[in-house]
């Protein structure tokens, strides 16, 4: 059933962005948005950080913050779902309104501030779900936490047994001080401590780092070196931006992180630069402004092994993952490449210098 595709999407847009998001989660929970036919496996399969992804299109963090609907998401044709960001303690986040649709710009601004139900609520749900499909867990720190790194250590210990991979998110702009953990010294300490926490855990899921798009060349180089030295398994590029490219929607001056179409070129350029800075040695997930199959293809060319989407779904609906998957398999056939992995990085120089 495609209720949300045909009539539901315009209907959802009658509500403010956060209410619409809550309704979408409820619809997914109740089965109102039915599963999509599976995408053809084989050519779309990607191997990255020891996992085999049925297709490279994932749901980005922030949509299913509390791990309420990962299996319904996988049923929509996503190759993987990332839940979170989850912090140790439940927290309310910033006052509403704090999420804005910039329809004219096909963008979103949010300053949610890690509103979530905390580790234990998400853990219970993850423990109860069938252990099939790739579900990553994105972990963060509470706003009032004195030792933020300790929050990440606890996240690793709590979710290691129930996550296909773990993402250390140090790039949300809405928690004061969080992005400072991307600075060389702080990042070295963070990655060492979360690496040790993973060693102590029973299971050893891949560890990913999610970075901001608002980094200059020197900061990118620093992160690349630290990531390589720490043996981090993958990097997600990127989170939302605090920059403001030209926008025209009425809410364009709202504070927070900008995502969607206006983020595409900035995040793709940073992705390509990071691919080059790590000499293609670290698998990357490209995220930011993907709203079509051709945009996803460009992310692969720029250096991504996998991609994720969020804001694109706000405008294109819940079948976007499937549409992207179909496009990628057609494009792969036309391109003469054998696998999607062969496409990764083929346009990195072009994008990095764009
Ligand atoms: C409403 C909203 C909430 C988000 N919350 C999170 C979050 O909790 N953790 C995180 O790592 N990223 C979060 N993000 C960022 C997305 O995961 C993604 O990196 C970013 O939106 C760029 O992708 P897009 O242009 O496809 O939306 C959020 C994005 C939006 C729009």
C-alpha cells in the first residue's frame, strides 16, 4: 500500500515538520506504509567494513531516533537503517518549533538538540527485534554531560551486541561543544577511549565516525590522519551544515543545521576531499542532499561506498530508496563498471577540485 506516496505526502505537508515526522513514524509502526518489493540484489550489493549490504542506500540518523521502526524502514527497500542519535539519558531537546521545512529550497533546518528517550528505551527495542538486516546505532552525548567522551564509551558498551555497526556522532551542530570533539587532540582521545570500550565489549561491531561538512582543509587532513591511525572502520560524510548558501524560503534564517538539496554540493566536495585524504583506504558513507538516483551516483563517484538519505524523503516520499536503487542498477549497467564498488572515487578529483 502506498498511502503516503499518493495522497499522504501532500497531506503530511499540511502539518508542521515535526508533527508530520511523528505521523510518519506512527504510519510506519502501524503498517500504513506497506513494504516495497525487494530490489534486485546481486549488482547492488556492496561489501564494506566486513558487512554485506543488499544495496547501498541507507536511512540517515535522526529519522528513527529511538529505534522504533528500523524493520519497517528496511521493508521500504533500504539496504540499511541507522537509528539514533541516542544519548545515555533521555532528554527533551530544544524548545519547539525546532524543525523547519524550506519547501522552496527542498531543504530542512533543524535544531532538535538530540531529543531522544535514552539508551535503555532503544536497547529494549533493539533486543526485541529479529536479528536480520543491517541496523546501525548512532550514539551521542547528553547536553549536560560533564565527560562527553564517557557518554560515547557507554554507548559502545550498551549497544555493541545489538548494532550491525556503531556511529560516533560528533558533528551535530545543536549540542554546544559537540563539534569540538572533531579537533585533533579531542578526537584522538575520543577514538582511543571508544576503541578501548569496544575491545571490552562482547561483540565487536564496526566503528564509524560522522563528521560535519563545515571543515577546512587542515581540519579534514587532521581528521583523516587520526581516523587512519585509530583504525576507525568507516566515516560518514556529512551531518547538516551551519553554513547558509543562498536560500529563498521564509524560514531560511532559522538557527540550526541545514540539510537537503542546498547541502548536496558542499557535502559531496568534503566527501571527495576526505576520500583523497585517506587515499581511499576508509569506506565512506556519503550523505547530504541526495534526492535522486543520479545524486546518489555522484556520491559514489566522489568517494562513497554507501549513501544515506533523510531530507530527500520529506519531499519525495518513502519510496525514494527504491527509486534510487532502481536508478543505480540501470546506471551501473550503462556505465560498463562491474560493481558499484568500482564506481567509488572515480570522480573524486573532479569533485574535490570543483
Ligand atoms: C530533522 C533532522 C534530524 C537529524 N538528527 C540527526 C541525529 O540525531 N544524528 C545525526 O547524526 N544526524 C542527524 N541528522 C542529519 C542527517 O542524518 C543527515 O546527515 C543530514 O540531514 C544530511 O542528509 P540529507 O540532506 O539527506 O538530510 C538529522 C537531520 C534532520 C533533517
